């Protein structure tokens, strides 16, 4: 479960899952984390001209939101699945893999920003990304 999910309990009355404040805080955190993750990839000899798929993770508070969001991500030619969270039956996970993209700071930060914004638009929380450098 995402760190910010712990602060969402008070939002259940409105049906809203991701507040504007939490969206902005998460956006900043995700952009900061990109630099750290890319730094680790560089230590694994992943150059900025290398193309890799990214695995992504989102959370939603209803099955309908998860399904609609998964459909939207599918339009980007991402492989996507959504299911009930194993750790919290009140949450739904949307996860999958992107198409390949270059591992530059600018591209990855831009993509992370796009994912935060798209998640917020569909009231889903972007919980981050990872990759496998041996793809």
C-alpha cells in the first residue's frame, strides 16, 4: 500500500480518494524519487540511451475507478491489470508495464509527472515505478 493511503481515511465521506493536496505532495515525491532510482540504474550500467519498460503501481478506492483507469492506461499500449489489493481489501491495484522508453532523467521525470496527473484525473494514487535492467 502506498504511504499516502494512510492519510486518506478522512476522505471516504466524499468518495474522493486522492485529495489535491496529496496529489501535489505525491507529485513532488515521485519526481524526487526518479533521480534516486536513475542514479541506482546508472550504477548498474544502464546508460541514458538504453530503453527499458517500466513497471507501475496505482491504487484506487473502488473497482470501477481501477477498471476505468486500467482502460485508460491500455490506450497508451501499456500492459495493464487491476485487482483487489491483497493487503487491504478496501483498495484496488492497477499495475502493469509501459512500452520501452529511454532512461534519461528528463523522459523518466516527464513520464512520472504524467502518471501522477493521469492518476489524479481518474482519482487513483500513483505509488511509483520500477524496472528490471536485464530486460
